[in-house]
C-alpha cells in the first residue's frame, strides 16, 4: 500500500482500513506543522491534527477518487482550525464518535511539534517556487516521499518529479 496514491488510499479505506494508516503516516507531520505554524501551541496543534484525521477517517467513504486527497485533507484541517477559533476550543466530535482517547502529550512530542514550527522559513521559501516545483520539493524533502510515489500522485513520470525537485532545490539555494 505504500506505493498507492493518496487518492487510492482514501478510496480503499472503507474496504481496507489499513490504507488509512498509510495515509495518516504519510501526512501526519505536515498536518501537525500546519497547525503548529498557525497556533504556536504544540498541544493545540496535536489536538487539531487528531480531530482532523478522525474526521478524515469518518469521511473517507465520501471522498471522490477524482479529487486531490491532500487538498481534501487540508480542507478538513482548515475547517477544524476555523471552528476551534470560532468556539474557543477544539471540537472533538469525530474523535468521540470513533471512541478515540484524547492524545496525551509528552515533552518529546511537544519538542517534535515545536520543531515543525521552525520550518516556517522553509514554507515561506517554498511559496516562492512555481507550484509544481514547490509541491515536488515539499513531498520529497519535507514529507520524505519517494519519487515514484509522488509521480503516481501527480500523474507524471518519475523523471519529471526528479527534475521538479532538482530545479526547486536549485532555486531555493539561490533564494538563500
């Protein structure tokens, strides 16, 4: 399943629940970083990430395989963040529905999440790249995904992905 695209992982989740575990491992760090950069609070970021993935798991059967799975996941994340701001707390309905316990945060996890906030400069620089290069660099360098996996996700050849990563890194080097 590691070679499956994000879209396939989500569409297979209702029949093959282990597919969601692969999807989760693939995107946990980037979702935690997303929340950490926006909240500045590791515990809040962890709670929001947990609720986001719980909601994604509950909604996987409604995911249309022709859409972009990562955009769908970030849409859920954004919605969870906005709801938490509106209500002044993290909603935990999806986690409760799945009977998931509240995530216990230890010092090691707090440190790991806070390091993600330090990547803010990297994300600012990535935003200066052409979208295809930024996506390739983010997926390969930050998310540690293989060229093959990225190519399958964006439906181009591995050579194209390698070139996008190479050009993107060269441009980033020039920006630094």
